[in-house]
C-alpha cells in the first residue's frame, strides 16, 4: 500500500533541486516573461526596477504591496502572453491553486491551500468563489466561461467575508473584464496549437462614441481537430433483458456500442461593453456576454490510473496507468434513439451555454463612493456520456444524459468613505435569487422494459427530477481607524440570511431496481432550509515605511448549506442524505510585504492557520453506484508562503521571480465520513451509519456484517501537497530598430498529494515539475507580435482530483476488501502554440 511521504527535509531538497535546475535552464535560455504569480507593471520612468499592480481586494484601489491580503495578481499583459483564456490554464501555473474538470456533478472542483468542494454533487457551491466584474458565480461549471480580454485577475487566498458577494471559505478568484478606452483600439489575434490541432482567433474593437460614451466588443472562437488524450476504446456489446422481474427468463438483446470521441471541443464567446461617464463623478458600465462550449466526449480526460491488477476490472484489455489515454463508448444507437437529450447517433457530448448581463454604477465624490452591481446570469449544461468511463462489454455499462440549468439575479450596493483621516467606513447590502433545475436519465445494468410509458423509459434504470430555489440577504460593514501614524485597524462583519427550497423525485425506476431496494420512485422528497450567520473579521496594518507593509488578520467565512440535487433516493435513504449544513472557517493570517534595494528586490512572507468546520463533501460509492453528501467534521490548514522578485536596474528588462509554499491541510475530528471502496475495517472503515440519529457508531461484530463509515482524523484533505513552489525568469531585449524580443521560462513544483477527499492512499499523486515557456517578437511600431507558447513542456501527467471507478471494488467495511479502480481527472499534456497579434 502506498504510504504518505513524511520526509519533509527530503521533499525540501527535492524542491530546491528542481527550482535550481529550472533557474539554470531559464538563465541558459536568456530567460523570459515574469511569472504572473509575482507579475508587475512598471510605474516608474527609471530603467529596471519593480513596479506595482493595482488591485481591489478590499474594494479600494491599492497596490499588491499595500493591501493586507494574501493576493496573486495577474495583469492583462500576462494573461495574453501565456494565452490564459480559461481558469484551468491559470490554475496550471499557480502554486497551491488547482482546478479539476469532471464530466458530471458540479463539473469542477476549485481548490486553494488544500480546501475545495469536490465534484460529484451539483448542489455544492464552490469553497473558492469566482467573482466576475463584481458579481458572484459560485458554480463549478463557471470554468466553462470564456475569460479573455481581461483587465486583471486576482486570486485572494483564505477566507473572504466582506468584499465579494456571498462569502467564500477557501478564497476568491476575482476577474475584471476590459473596459472601453479613450481612443480607438483594434486587436486581431489568431493561433494554432499543435497537440490538439486547435485553431483559435480573437477580435476586439474598442472606441469612444462620444466624449462620455465608449464601446468595446470582444469575440473569441476556437475549434480542435484532435483530442489531447488517446482513446483506446473499441466496439463493445451491451446486452439488455426485457423483463420486470429477475424470475423471468428472456433472451438478451445485443446492442452495439462503438468507441467514443477523443474529447475535441469547439467554443465561441462574445462580450459587449458600454461605458458611460456623463459627469466627473458618475460612471456606468453595462456588460453583456454570451458563450457556448461543445465537447464530443466529456469524460475524455478521465484516466484509469490505478488498478489493483494493473488492468481494468471491467475490461482486462484496458491497461491502467498514468498515461494520456482513456476509453469510453458511445450509447448504442437504439438506446440513444429513445433516451432524452441523447445524440441520436450515440455520440457522447457536452454542451455548455451561458449568457449574462452586468450593470456597474459608481458615484465617486471627494470622500465618498457609492457603488452598485446588478447582475443576471444563466447557464445550461446538457451532456451524454459513458458513466463508467470505460470501454467494456456487458450489463455493467452505464449510459447517462443530463439537462441542468441555473439562473441567478443579484444586487449589491455599498457606500464607503476615503477620507484618509482618523477613520473611514464602508456599509452595504446584498441580495441574490437563484434557481437550479436538474434532470437526469441513466441506462444501466442491462435493464429493459418495453411496457414502460412513455417510450423513452424503455432502457432506463432510473431518472431524476430535482430543483432548488434559493434566496440570500446580507448586510455588511467595516470601520477603519488610524489611531497613530502608519497604523490602521480595520474591523467588519457580514450578516447573512439564506433560504433554500428544494425537491427531489425519481419519476421512473426499473421494477427490478425497485425490488432490489436501490431506488424509490414516485415519491417526492421536499426540503425547506434556512440559514443565518455572522462573519466578523479584523485586520491590523503597520507601514513603518512606504516600502514595507506588516499586517495581521483574524478572519471568518461562511458558505451556506444546501441540497444534493444529484443524489439517489432509496428506501433506506432519507432527507439527511440530501441536506447538508453550512461550512465555516475561522483563523489567523499574518504577513510582511517589502520592496527593497531601490525597488530591485521584493520579498513577501505570509503565515496562516485556519480551521474549517462542517466541511462539505460529496462521495460516490462505486460498488453500489450511490451518492452521499456529508459534512466532514473539521479540518485545519496552516502554512507559510514566501514570494520573491528581483529586477536589477543594471540589467533592464530582466526579472527573476518565484515562491516557496508550505501547507499542511489535515482533517480534525471527522467521524461519519464514507469509506472508499474496498477499505477494510483494519484500514479504518470501522464505523456504522445510523440513519435514525444521523450519526455513526463503532462496528459491532455481533450485529453488523460490514461497516460503511470512517473517521478522517489526521488524514490529508484532497489536492493538498505540503510543498509547492514556482520559479521563473524573463528578459525583454530592445533592439536598435525599436523592436522587442522577449523570452521566458516558468516552472511550477508540486509535492505529492491525494486526489481523493476520503483518505484513499491509492489515489496518491507523486511530486512533479511542470514547465511553461514563451518567446515573442514585437515590431517597433507595436502593431505586430509573434509568439510561441509552450505549456507543460515536461509532459507530466498528474491527477487533479478523482473518484472510484463505477462497478469496481468490494468488501468495504469487512476484513478483506478489493480496492476499486481509480479514475483521475488528468492534466493536459504538452502543448505548443504559435500565435500572432495585430494591434491598431
């Protein structure tokens, strides 16, 4: 059995070795663009040196060095430089931040410092919130949005209570899209990525329409002609038995299932912005966007990377390993012809559509700013996929379709002073109304019922219909005092009141599955939940000089409870299996930010210690194909982060930057967590869930045949490497003609971690280093720029989350278990793209 690596000094030596090798390689190449994690914009007329980025982490314009928050700031230039046009690409270059894409459930998991929301339940909001132009987007499927033509992107680490819509317990990704400028701007960009044969293009036009009104229109589209992952599936046979009882003897009907697609996708996004400034004090910005994203196999990146026998339990011809390959099959044609939302040719696919309208109003007086953000956003996701992510024959095959939509309207108003005197204050209110509709249909188990009505139910094992309506009211405020020179004391609190009204219904379940006690159809489960919370925070900031900021903060945060719309209702299940309680965080953070040696050296050091209660987790039980949403007791994340940047004036254009981060994320007392498939009593699966009390008790050999729960105390949380870091260098050379060459190399190191949230040692991802690089040439008139961009140049495979493979594993909670095959949501392999940009 794999064991967790406890040799911290050895890992530190490994990290140091990797970073030194990367530095040597970067210097040998002449080096390149500054790693965006320590990105800077020069704001001084002197040659060389380190500039600052303006951020709004506290809804005030402050530099990254002045704001008392652990924040990573990425400028629009660096987003374009590495074509960071989606959040997954951002995470792939940011230590301690990870995003795993999944074909079902919430669609993604976002993790910061080892805390995040896993993927199998669509009802979970993310612990890492995404904020777009001041509006809250809490759904995992937000990663499908097209984030291009941006003004800036900020990643705020740790609990955030006051400044960004609803609370976020693990952090915030705040995205600001670009606004119109005061002159005509035309940008055309095109590129080709060689691994997936992807063609993409962008067009941006920004111009003033009058002295007070400007418009900006941006569009992006791309299409892949190949997939990132090799598909090793083959044509298979799926047999069905047309019967309603296992006592009936019938001849099976054989259905042909061809291999699924390779995951290639196409996308198109458009955004229009109007900016109106009728007076010196009033600004109105109206944004509207629409996007669509299509994939021909949403589970193409789901890789069987560990199997007890070395090969899939469902198909021994499919080998398991850490390779960029996967297998799946199309839905048989005659089944696809009846299944709702299935492609009639049986092809797997995922389509995500979204649109949003956002209105920002700002009334800025001398010492008072009043702002308003009004937002409506909608998205709809439909998919068809091979539910066991495996090319296999036989009745265990799973073919699922889903149609889910989400609507959200929000309104935030805040007023804040900016006197700079003894005191300043901020007060505001927030309202949000949401509605999620979820419908799913699953064909599995070789089940068929020609007598089922309507006819689309013929091959279904089960169907689901669920909805949640939510309403949130919040009030928040902050008072800033400056009792002595260079010292600031800030304290604030957010009050939140939320309600969620939900229902869950299985309109149809096959009679055999009903008789087996797996599904309970035709019964509506209703839920009415109400939550209240006070989330205070306080910060003390001391600036002994203009180039040094020292701060300490006490922070809390809250994420409401909810309802698992994608659960399974059986006779043994109840409301407690669908409802989950709020997740809360509290703790301390302290840091020092310095800019030294005449702005040639930047050193930032942050330490933190946060405790999480009722961590929200969703678990997929592979051996019985069931879902359970729980609150996993407590967890604690604590660590130290060191960032540095060097930009010597003697070598104008050169920049060296990096970070070293230590993070220890462990569960505290967390009884009642589900066991991973095949976990034995000796491995900790020694508790038994008691539905009547919604608790667990120790296994009793006199009355129990198997346990089904564990206590996660001391186990690491998911995606929580103890050591992470990055190292990069950049050099921009100005030629005599005025043209510019820029070279860059950036490395990211991750220590080992578990890809699962439930302590399964077989999901361990070993340490790795990934490299990204870019080379660019810009003409003297800056009209043309040619770029070559490489990502994951080391071609390292790594899992960014995972789950037990369906229909594998057995003996859970007994003395002898069989471990399930493990599916990992894999990284993208090495990519190299050529890009050309024209600016006017």
